[in-house]
C-alpha cells in the first residue's frame, strides 16, 4: 500500500503509515530513555535537538512525555525543517496520533498562527516556549543557529533525534561535517538515536567522537543506531 506520508522530493516515506507514534516512540524516545531522564531532572533543563521536524510527531510525543511527568517547562526542544507538510497532510495524520493528538494539533495550530502573522519569520516557537523552537531552513544554517542556543555545557544538547530520511536518499543530513558540529554541541554523556544502521553513517558518527552501538530496530527492522558523547 503506498504511504500517504511520502516525500516525492526524497522518494522516501516519513514514517510507517501503520503506527507512526509507536515507531517514533521506540526509535527516538525510548532509545534515549527520555521519560527516565525527564523524571530524574532536579532543577536543570533537558535539551533535545532534532534534525528533520517533518510532521512534528517526535516533538508532540516528547512534549506529551514531559507533560506526563510534570517537566514540560524544563524541556527545551530545537528542530529544523526546510519544508512543512500541507494543512491537508497535517489533518490526515491527526487520526493516527492517538493520545498525542491534542498536543500535535496544538503544535500545528500555533505554527499556523505564527506563519500567518509573521510571514517573513523563519523561527517559530513551539508551545509558546521561548526555549523550544522550529527553524525553517537548511540543516547547515540550523546548526549555526543552534550554536547560539547552546553556549555553555549546561545549555548543550542532551538528546539528538537524527531523523532526516534515508541516508542513501538524503546524504546531506548524515555528513561527517554535520555530526562534527552535533558532537561539539552535545553535553558530555549526551545521547542520540536514529533508525538507520548504514555503515558509513556509523563511521561518520564515530569519527565525530560519538560511541556508537547497533541495537534492534523497530518492528521488522533488524538494526538501528544509538550512541553517546563520552567526553
Ligand atoms: C523523516 S522526515 C522527519 C519526520 C519527523 N521527525 C516527524 O517526527 O514527523 C525528514 C525531514 O527532514 C527534512 N529535511 C531533509 N533534508 C533537509 C535539510 N537539508 N535541511 C532541513 N530539513 C531537511 C524533510 O523536509 C523532512 O521533513
């Protein structure tokens, strides 16, 4: 069955059309122990950076996870995308968002209002939080912008979601230069996950300094990658 959530530009699907929330939860939230890490926060914040906002599924799930343990105000979320789905596509996905549907709708309504009011803008706040932003533009420019938001160890990234389509179809989202920038912006002990297990992506991550591990992928997928900044 062809997926409704398909990019003709990259010739790739956004996520499994059967159960996008379970897939994203497994590959990104659970793989980085998001709920446990949110629970163990004392006074500090936790920063997530995502490459590829897409439909905002990861963002909605992460905000719901933080809300559940009363840490919404402590979650900083930065993401980037060069393009947005259409209102029709956004509406189509809402039926598959299950318990995160309210958060998903709230996110997209607020982005729509900001786009209408500030047509020249390319940085949108997520959930009206100054510390959570969606950058519209290319990933390279986003990394420069992110550096201005991660100016010291405490404000660096705790968790990366690398979610930029298949590496074979979109190598620019998996380059060694990009991972070197990501590594510099990661806290010591900070982690990442991604659904891909491509050998050259693993090597680019390792060359940047991350310790990388192959683990079981979602559903029928054999492997995916997780990792950590050791020092
Ligand atoms: C698999 S989708 C992301 C799914 C998303 N994380 C979600 O939860 O819905 C990959 C996204 O990466 C974006 N993308 C691809 N190349 C990019 C680039 N060079 N700069 C910025 N965004 C890019 C695409 O527009 C697409 O929305």
